């Protein structure tokens, strides 16, 4: 959009500043006026919204752009239900691709299979016709790999083809390192274009050792705002606050792993897994967490950690307490330091998060996919612990600042799905209102990255918004999402336009 001022008219606006507004003036990237269409000021251009709904655009507070783009064009395995089906999918995919590039796939989840036997490295080798294979589990914390893929990583010995944590990081570096810069950049563009088409105007890219290379991370940051969503980067390396700043990140956190994931049984839990041995492993001690936070405070960099299991969350919060003794609670709170995922937090942990001003960057769709009494969390943890997981509504009610994301490609780039999952969780005790969930998906994401003038439609605010068709109707100023008394689920809203600071980055 080249005009310096534009009036968007003939619409409905989700705007506390003027709930009855039917027009909005955008000038030089900001909202200059909001009100009745008949009173709209003159502008260089006029856009007729045709009755569409305008809301603040979404922010996805946890993504992996390269993986998301690759998953869109790679082998999608979320639908396979056995080792045999997975091998058939690998064989068909490999046969349809020329050359000897690595077979990249994502999304298998053996907890959904009738018989959870996994194929081994030799079976994958045969299925792929000798090509290297790298297939990430739904959580992206473990992977299945072929024999030739293992041979490319001589540090790994004695594995059957399933790799986790440090071994997985080694294989991942090798597999993704096979991409050319052009392939990597195109995958990133694909992911960001997809985000924009879903009404997402900003994403938080989470990188770090074991997740992505420095070159990959900076490549994503370099696309920020180039006709694509804004990218805020988080570099997750213990003691890496200075490096995060040098790389152009806004924070030294994101994928700074305090533990792994429930799907891979590598999240650190206080009581053993119900369907396998052990309690996972904490990768960061309280003392290490404290040292990282103190470094972040002294350098003026936002800090953060990936923590899923209750043992890992407790260790990180102990680190906050130790850091507070050094820098003071007020200075610690000012940093808006983050915790990603926070799936097994109890009431005492939530209270400590409020005390230290911790932002919870959470993924409500995790609960929709794997929560409740009969899904993956119940198998891993038992029903009681599964129903206590992802207490997002309890965090909100207690006063924790929330930012919603997808962790794409772990779950799809679908922000309305996150709003719905938070408003109708598997355990109704953790329900929160649609408006509150929408706030966590919009303004909450901006605030989590230190931006306070976006995420609302009001004069003076950044002109970042999305335009929606609402075939399911509108309820309380937002698209209707919840089933009514007739149990009919409303049709989902469809994005027609996404605008970032006055620039259209997607138009249907």
C-alpha cells in the first residue's frame, strides 16, 4: 500500500475505543481516526470493507519458520497410524522426488497408533531407497532416522533409529545443514506467507543450539517486515544474552531448554511417566537459570526458558528466586522474562510466576490435540495429571501475563484454533473467555516482545489489523467460535486482508 493515508470504511470494528465504529483512518502506519463512516476524514485512498469485521491482527508467540515451511512441502506424517503406514509413506515420497536430498518429514505420533512399535533405521533405509531420512516426532524433540543418516553422524552409536535430545540435535544439524541458503530462505518465506494469510502480522521466531543455526536464525530475522509479518527473534542459549543481542534477537530465551517434551518422554517430571521408565531430565539447574537471568538483567535483554514438566518449571522458578536476591524483584519483573509452554504448573508455581512477573508463552492447541482423559497426555502421565496440564485459564485468573502461539510446525499456524482451545479446554476448570483468549493472541504477543503500542484498534496505535469474513456470525464483537445450544459449531472466520503498520502483507 503506497498511499500515506487510507480510510477503511463499511466495516465492523473490534475496538473498545469506539465499539460502534464503521470506518478507520490509517495514516503513516498508525490509526489516525476511528468512528462513523459518515464522519470519516478525507484520505488518499478509500477501501470498502463490504461489511467485514476488522480486529487487531494476531501474534504467534512461538514459531520455527524453517521447519514450518519445510513441513508444508515435506512428508506429512500426522495421519499415519502404524510403523507400516509410515514406511509406506516414506517409500511413496522418496519415489516421487528426484535426486539424493534428505527425506524430511514431520508429525508422526506413536501414541495415536494401535501398536506403538517404531520402524528401525534399516527399515527406513530400505523404504527410502538408500536416501537419508529425518522424520521429526510431533513434538520435534525426537526423530526417526535412517541408517545412512546415522552414518553421517559418527558421534552417535548403538541407536535403533530413534534419536532424542543431544543425539537428535546432532542429526538435526546434519539434516537441516543439507539445505542451501536459497532453500532455507524459501521455506521461511513460505511459513511467513502462510502466517500472514491466517491474519498473523507478527511472529516470535525461537532458535538456538539444537534448534537452528545462527545463519538460519538471522535469515528469518532478515525477512521481518519485507512484505511479510514482523519477526521478533529469541535465541535460546544458556549464558547467551550478549550473543542474542549480537544476532539481532529481542530476547535470550525461547528454546533455551530446561527440559524436553511430553510426547518424547523427555520433559522433566516429578513423578515417573505412566507409560515408560524415568522422569525425563532437567537440563538447567536453578543456579544456571539464575546466572542467565542476572546476565540478562544486567545487559537489558529479555530472558526466558523452555520448561514443560513440573520439575523443570520448579527449577527455573527457583532460579528466578535466586536471581531476585541479586538484582531485586522489581528489576527482575521489569524484564518481562518468559517461560515457554509451562504445561505442568501447579497453583504454587503460578503464584511464583506472578511474583516474578513471568510471561507465559503457551500453546492452547496442545491441550486440544493431546489433553483430556483419553489422549497422549493421559497415556504419558495418567488421567489425573493429564487433566491438570495446561492450566492456562488458571494462569490468566491468577494474573500471569499470557501470549499465545502455535509452536509451528508442532501445531498448525491457526490462531483462531488457539483462541477456541483456550475458551473450551479439555478440562473446563481452565476455561477462559473468548475475548480474554483473543487478547492473549494479539496484544499479549506484542507485550511479550516489549511492544506496547500495538494489538488494539485505537487512535494513535500501530495500524496492525486483520479483516475477516465471518460466516459463523459475530458474538460479543468477535467471530462466533463456540457451539450454541444446538451443539452446532460455527463456521470459522476467513482472513481477507492482513495489515502490518499500515502495509498490506496479505490480501485475498
